[in-house]
């Protein structure tokens, strides 16, 4: 049984690793937060087969050597066309597959569904003279990434100046492993072969290759399945040095380690992002709880200490005013000026009291509000989030004080308007004995209607002012504390997705561990 060029062991593990790579690549590209750097390179490295570059001058037997190496027998279709009339100016790559040939620039890719091409690709270059004249760059591109260079000479002629210039570059510039093939030994005498070997060793020593690997082969003997072709020795060397089970295992381990490093990096990215989002979420929830609770605190206190106090006081003052006016109508004949004086005093006293109620109670509420802000900022999830903004608390308290001041001015101004218009619709008149009873009843009814109207007016006004103030302050406070509210909400919405991605990455790591255990020799 012929020695394969490359180990086909670990096929199952390769398939599993390929599945993980594809899924991971798709996951990374779908989530911009993840680092995609080098993932495509890892994928390409995994899928890149072991590749061998064959170099030699025209008519050195290079194409026949490659056909024989891949198991082509006499009479079978050649993979690499040989013969004097064959076009040799293009680079030809042989890969496993069923596709039609492809041509890219000066590179021809041919596909053959044969077992000997499993996991490898063979690159056949033009003759060395053509390389140096026309294809130097493209050949060098392949040399940079190859696993082994096979330099083919005629068995009875190893000296060509351009060959050895290229060999120097392969060894010293590209630092690639190289083996030398003395091909067409069936056409050379033994002494010619030995002379060529001695010359080859001497030339190698001259350029720093101390122990050159030399194989003497005959493609004709190999393709006719005759003994002594020298190909089994070539295959054994390639398998041992390039494609053994151990080498295959090392390649897979290298891919696993690179993939593991990428996953670990993205796990760190996700962990950091998840922790950041968790902090935002706690901050967001704590702040919302504060705002909701604070809204109820302010609503309750402002409604009780300001709205209810004002309404209660105003109702009491209007009833007192009513009693005085009715008393005047019952006891006095000239009441108009007296009532007007009472109204002026009523508006002044009430306006002063309103100012006192609003100012005193808002100051008390503001003091309590500042205590609540101090307490809110002392919470760990808030303190942690705003640690880089030490003045945020002071700014917020300053802003809230301004909101209160604006509210105080607004409510006093609007209350003053109501007071200024109070009872203006009622026409107070002096009375005679004849109309005393009628006027007293009429004025009493008018005042009672005005009191009812004023109570409703004050109540509605205060409700609107307080409600608008609370909503406005709540919005401004939230804006101050959450300048990028939408961004934060979007981050919070992504939390569950990121946690799921992290679990997926953890699962990949477990699968890689199993694969790594399976490929241990």
C-alpha cells in the first residue's frame, strides 16, 4: 500500500472544527460589538491545504514527476500535461474537486476528484527561465505560503545558473524546506546519477544547505507500477516531515489555539459590555424608582401644603368676606365704598398669605428634596455611574432650586391674577330702606355664586400648575441624569442578546476542548 502524502486522520474533528469556525465567523460578523480581527485569516488558514510547489527547468520531467506522485498510471488522463508541445508559461494548481478549470491571470486551477489530492494542493510552476523572466512575482507569492518546495532536475544535469539563483532565494529569503528530485533516472546511467548527486551536494554546500534531501526518481517506472521508481521514498519523506498524523494534529491545535484566543478576546469584550449594561440597568432602574417615588412625594406635599392650604385659606377668607359684606348691607345704608375697601383689604391679605404659604412650604419641600437627592446619589449603582461627573449632584440640586423658584413666581403671578379679578363681576350698591331686603338677598346670592366659582377656579388653576410643574421637573431631572436615554435603553435591550452570545462562546470553548482532547496522539 502506498504511503499517503498527507494524513487523513482526524477527519471527524476537522469537520467539527470547521462547523465551529463557520458558526463563529457568522456570529462575529452579525454582531459589530465583537472583534472580527483575524477571524477570516484563521478560517483561511484552516481551509488552506498543505501545498507543495514544484520548480524545475523545461523538460526536466517535472510534470511527469507530479503526475506519478499523485498516482496517475500509464494510459490514464494526466493531471499536469507533459510533453514537448505542452504550454508551460502558466502556473498550474491541482486541487481536489469536481469543478471546471478556472483561469486567473496567469494561474490555471484544475480540479480532480482523486484521493491523493485530499487535503493538499500541488503547484506546478513554469520553467525556471520563464520564472526569472516573466513570472518572478507570482511565483514568489506562492513560495511565501508553501509547505514544501520540490526542485526537479534532470538526473544527468543539475547545473543551470538561474536554477541556483532561485534556490538561494528559496532557502535564504523565503526560508522554506526544499527537497531535490533527480528525475528521469531511467534515462541516465548510474555514474551520471552519482555525478549529479555529488555536484548537487557540492552546490548545496556552497549556498549553505549542509544536508540536502535528494531523491532519485523515475516517473515512467512509477506510472508503469515497476519497482525502483524512488517515489515511495519521496512519499514517506513528505508524510513524515509535512503531512504525518503528528503534523496534522499540530496544525489543528494551532487553529484551535488561535480560535480560542479570538473567542477569549470576544468573551472579554462581551463581559465588559454586559457589566457596563448591568451598571446602566441598575442605574436606570434606581433612577426611575427615585423619579417615580419623588414624583409622588412632591405631588403629595405640594398638593397638601400648597394647593389644599391655599384652597382652605381662600375659602375661609371668602366666607369671612361674605359675612362682612352681608353685615354691612344689613346695618349700613352707604355700603358701596365700605365693601370696596373690604375687597381691597381682602385681596391684599389673601395675596400676602398666598405668597407666605407658597414660599414657606416650597422652601420646606425643597430642603427635603435636597435630602432625597443626597440619599439617591449615595446609592452604589448611582455613585458608580456618576463617579466621573462629581458636579452632577450639585448641578441637579441647583437646577431643581431654579425650577422651584420659577414655579413659585409662576404660581404667585397666576394667583394674583385670580385675586385681581375676584368679585369684579358683582355690582355693589348703596341701599335704601325700601330695597334693603331685596339687595341683601341679591348680594348674598351673587357672593355665594362667586365663592363657588372662585373655589373651582383656584382649584383648577393649582391642579394645572402643579401637574405641569411636576411633569416638567421630572422630565428635566431625567434628562439631566440620562443625557443619552435612548442609547442606554438600546443597550439595556441588548443585554439578553449579549448574554446569549456569551453562552454560545462558552459552548464553543467546551467543544474546542473536546476536539483538542480527541486529536492528542
